[in-house]
C-alpha cells in the first residue's frame, strides 16, 4: 500500500520508493513479492478499478484505503494465482477500524461472480489518448499487448560471442535474449564480467558510434553504465558523466566486474564541461521514460503532460550545451527512452534548426535488429510494435549526427 501511494499520490518511481516502503521487510523474497504485487497492480490498475466500481453502489475515492486494499487483494487473486482466502485475509488488517465489511464484501462479490481481468490490460485513458494522437490506434493496441507480459531478459556482451553455457536467442551481434525469471548472478559468464543486462533498444545508441580505435568519447547521463561499458569494450577512451553519486557507484561496480576501463565524473552536465572537445558524444538524456512502461508500469500513472513539457525543455537545453563538446568531424548521438514526440522528434528539430553545423548521419537498417526500421529521414523511432512476437523492445528515439 505504501508503494502504491508513493507512485499514485506522490509521483515517485516504484523502484525509488521500494527501500522506504519496504523498510520493515528483512527477507528478500518478501520485498520481491511486495514489489511484484505493486507492479502488477499498476500494470492492471484501470481494469482492477473497473471491477471495483462495478461492485459498489457509489465509487470509492481514488486515494481511499478501501480501494487500495481491494486493488492489492484482487490483483493477487485474479492475476498472481494467490489463493483467494490468502489474498483477502492479508489485506483486511490494512483497514482495521475502517471499512472491513465493505472490502470483504466487494472482494467476495467480484470473485464469486467469476470475474476475470481482460487478456490485454487497459492503458490509462490519458495515455491511450496521447499515444493514439501521436502514433495511431494500432500502436496503442500493441502497447497494451506489450504491457500484458513482463519483458524478457536481454544481455549485451563485451565481445561478439556469448560464453559457453548460455542458451537464448540472438537478435543482433553481441546480444542474447533469455526468458524472464532466470537468476542473473547464476548465469555463465556473470562473475567473469562477460556481459551485462541491457534492453536491446538501450544498446542501439552506443552501437551507432562504431569501433573506438582509441577515439575519445563522452557518455553523458551515463549511470548505471551499460552504454559506458559498450563504448569501453569497443575501444573508446571514454569518460562517463552523471550527477548521481549513488548511481555512479553502481557504474563503478559494473566496470570492476567486467574489467573495462572508463573515467568516471560526478557532475551536472549543465554546469560541467570537458577540458577539450571529443570525437564522439553520447547523450542519453533524462526523460519521461514512458518507453520502458512494460518493465516499469508506474510511468503510465505518474508522468503527465506538464512533466513531459518540462523534460523536453531540459533536453533542448542540454543538447544545445553539449554540441560544442563535439570536435568538427565528430559524432553526436541523442537518445531518449520515451514514446513522446515532444522528447524526441521535436527536440531534434529544434536543435537542427539552431545548429546548421550538425546534420543527420542516417541510421541504416543493417545497424539495428531486424524489425527495427529507421525512418527515411535517418532517425530511429522504436515503437511498441518493434520485435513483436520476439519479446518486444523498449520504446526509444535515437538520432545520430555529425558536425561539419
């Protein structure tokens, strides 16, 4: 209940709220179960609320304890195979001294009616409307299909070939896709640092910079470090910059595990600058992260148009600032894990209009996974229909530019 309150009322990311909300849970499996219940509730929120509203004479307030308790109980009973008696008995203490009879009665009415959740979750209405306007109704349907199933596990390799003992599906060189639910630390090659977890979409921006051959690179907003490790393994002399010390500590741990080398700088990109321009700059800018909704369904409920507009303004300012850090003849890759045109296409258009010394370096179909189609104009927009039938991919916008 604390996790759901943190997301729905306070607007916090689910992962960021976990430590505080689950502070009384010592067992890792209990923490994982609490996280799973909250994530599945957010994945199915609109449909759970429809069942609750259909069983009450008057709608319960959105932020009432009764509604929250019913969401938690019903998602366990209808989507997580928790026995009904366990699902209801563990939430009733949450409403002690309050509407216990109401919660028990609504739960019983829904479950006795043999109600089920739809096969495909319903997106929040304001999200569906926004994405339909931007991408069309078919993409909204594809997004619902992507939301229905937690995504698989993607690995990126320091070399092109996976180590022996790993079985999965490779969708492009240096990539392997595994079924969700495997214990990461027990997989072959983990301890030796042969690979790291990274969604296939997130691996594209660094791939587009090619072999390093000692060239200098800045990875901006770099933590937790997947792109930094890609650049380092490709032979770049890379400096990773991020404003979060705690996230950079995780990056440093990943570098140590993989044996890869990079300079690490704790700094705000809007205040820091390099001593001299570099050959390539990779800016994976802070964004709404609506493109990763299938693995983080909380973004569907806490990211609103005002936040998107503010983030877009910040991205424009950041892109304008870092452009001069690219040497003439060098490359700049801009990317966001967002499905909002305001954070992708519109940011790029504004930048190119203000910087005639930069031009699009078109992304070729052979540089990305089959099923990801670059636009005729050269950028890559990854929508929820990408790699459909193969486990899907996170939503991204990626543009590669060169400076004259």
